[in-house]
């Protein structure tokens, strides 16, 4: 998809681009946290869709070798600029807006982000997120001296007590946000590592059929917020929250143009299915670089099909076979080049609103095959780009 077409994709969090139920989720969360912490200022920062690589990675603490920097996952637009891959990329800019000595502040950054992602019912190349960071000045210690970490109370260091307190506050922030977004829904946390937090956690919600990831959180890292501040960081996947809240089982429905669906995406009432169309499964056997991922293939399929990509429910890799394990006739048919393997790709097609005719399903399969197998697009996986360090 061209940059112009990508930037034209509607941001469902933005009221200026029309109403959507995702905005109701954002409003509910912000109302809840500002009611719980009324003394804090609220800064809503949307920023730009194209951001500095430094804000998206370096200033958040990503290492120069982080896999996320690889061009197979990140959509670079120039040497130092990229389509933001997370709303956390807006936090450094929001902190600059706050200045050096702000009071307690809740920073909210909602918006669309851009991923080279796999295709299935829970993933899209243009998801929506909400970053919610609590930032407060670090109080100066009494007497003007910073206590050392070995000063203890009750046999425990003050630093440990402080970390315990932050962990409690973090869970209170998560509980407040999720009670507003998903009232009555069970949720849990699992340990996770993020470059911009300490004590990181992954957040999952119960759908009735299983657990689904809906966000992540942690104590804000000092290399992000600065040594004179303390903070908590919470990032929520808004598409997933809306799907759990309304009982939607396919992320494509959130952008459906069918009036029977689109009118239901204006509020938070439970979703009423309008049809249950059958799937069409098509497998294609192509030559692709060894190590190719489902995310890379999914991104390529989106480009190949353009507007018809909405008909693709899932793309997966069934197998990858080395040339030496193939019959000679198969190697010749595939025209395998050095470094390539035979990849069997499964494509699941489904029109959400009507039966997909067999002829059309086959035509889509043929377009995918021709595009993936085209030698012009069979390049090896891109190596990670060099780091762009923050100034």
C-alpha cells in the first residue's frame, strides 16, 4: 500500500474523522482515571502519524539490535522517519510539551498505528492503541539529602518499599481503566519485559472462549521520563477492548462499510451478527526466501489485493521445505533460487456479508500466487536498520 493510501486510512479514535465506538472506550477510560485522580492534569496528545525513529525506538530504550527495528516489521518512510508502530512513540513528544517542572499529569495518547503484521481475526496492519502514563514530580527527601538504598525500615530498603508502592499503584491504574472499558470482565496479568518500563506486565482479558491480550503496563523507566519524575505506563489495544466489550469475533468488522454492521459500531451495546458466511480455503505453493515469516507474507498479501484484502481472514504458513527435500520436478517448477525454499501458504477467505463465489475465491488465490511467486518480490528478509540514536 502506498504511503498516501496508508495515511488515508481512517483513525477510528479521532472524532474529527467521524464517530466510532472505539471513541466511547477512550472516553470511558479517561473519565474513570480523571475521576479517580482529580488532582492530576490531563494532557491528550495525538501527535503525527509519521514520527522520528528516535521517538519510536531510541528514546523509549530500544536497543540498536532490537528485532522491532527490522524493516520487515517497521514501515520506514525515510532514513530517520517512520510510520509510528505504537502510540508509545508519542510519549517523548508529550513529555517535551510538559516542560521541566510539571505537576501530576495523566498523559493520554490515542491513535492509529502501523504494523507489518500477520493476518487473522485478531490482527490488522492498522490497529488502534491508547497509551496512558501517570507522571508526577519526584518529591525531594526531607533534609535535602537523597537517602541511600541501604537505609531500611522494617528490614526492607526504602527503594524496595517504593517499588512495592508503585506496583500497587500500577495495578490500581489498570483496574480503574479496565473497569471502565470492560465492566465485569475477568482479566489477569503476566510478567513481561518492555524497554520503557520496569516490572512490566502483559494484560489479558477473558472472552468466554479463552484469554486474549489487550495491553501492557509497567513502572515508567527513568530513561524515558527523566530522573526527577516518577511514573506509571499503561498501553491498551483499543480494537481488542472493543471486540471483547461488544462480543465481536473478527477485527475486520470494526471497519465494515455494511450499514447493518457500521451502525452497530457507533456504541458499546453487544454486537448482533448479521450473517455467518462460509470460508474458502486456498493453498498456494511458492518459492520464497528461507526464514520468511507469516507477518511478511500477510503484509505482502495486503499490498497485492488492495481493497480486496478485506476478504482475507487469515494467512498462515503450513510448511517450508528445503530444495534438497523436494523432487527434481518440483524444484524445476518452482524455479528455486539460492537461499529460497518451497513455502506452502494457506489463505482463508471470507466475505463478511455475502457468500464468496468459488470463481472469485480462485481469482484471489491466483493473484496471491502470482504476486508472491513473482521473482521481483522474492527478496531475502531485510536486515535490521542501523540505530538512529536520540540527540
